[in-house]
C-alpha cells in the first residue's frame, strides 16, 4: 500500500516531502471545471478534491489516494488561479485591505471509502498600492495560485491577519488534517 498524491501541484508535493511522507504523485484525470460552482464554496472545493482523488483511485484501488483543492471565496465569488499577470493584478487589487476565505479541501480514498475535510482560513490583506502589487507579482509570480499569492514565499507579507486552525492548508495541503485522516484509515482498516 502506497500513499498517492492525486496532483501535479509542485507545492503540494514539496509540502508532503518536507513533512517526511513517502508518496507517488499521479496526475488526476479530472477536469475540475466540470464541477459547477455551488452556492457553498466549501462544497465546490470538496467536490473538486473528491473528483481528483476518485479519478486516481480507480487505477490504484489498494493505495491511499490524497486529493486536494483550494479556492478563494470573496464577495460571494470564487477566485481560482489567475493564470496571467493581468488577472493576478486584478485579484490582488480586489483583495487589498479586505478579508477573504481560503478554503482547502482534502479527500482521502482507500478501498472505496472516502475520508474528507475542509479547512478555512480567514485572511485579511493589507492595503496595497498598485506598485506594491506589481512588485510582489514580479517577485513571486503567483499566477498559478488561488488568490494570486504564494503565502509560503513573500505572500505572507501581504497580510494584516490570518486566522486558521491548520496553517499548512494555506500552502495547498492541510498536513494536520492529513495526519488525522490517515489515523482514521489506519484505525478503521487495522493498518
């Protein structure tokens, strides 16, 4: 039995590796855009994490599959990865001096059973000038990150306050939650 990360995210792989986990990363065969945005952003994140994990679990039924998804909820909208510098500027400009929620969903699949959780971080961004936003984007190039910031790099300096029960979730994978769910799996299956 192996631990398989259902992700191509280099950030999640680094988190797992740095936490001492041995794992194999497998690209999920899932298009998260097929999941319609639910009025509950928490459900949208959870369904996307579940879709990724289940798409890999089909090929690896005897392994523990880890799927995760992250999104920003702000002003009743979901913000994903900006994809371009221009959209990153737009996202950071809208988030400047305001509070948003960063939801990180985690789904583990083992032998057909699902183990799931969602961690929500309440993030209040400092007031940022257009120059500060441009300089930050030049430094971290966060176009592949929800909300257009890399908290683990210089992005943490953009925030006035952060409230979160599992700070590792801000980087893309809630490691405390992962440990809890792995313990549940071990207890349930006698591993």
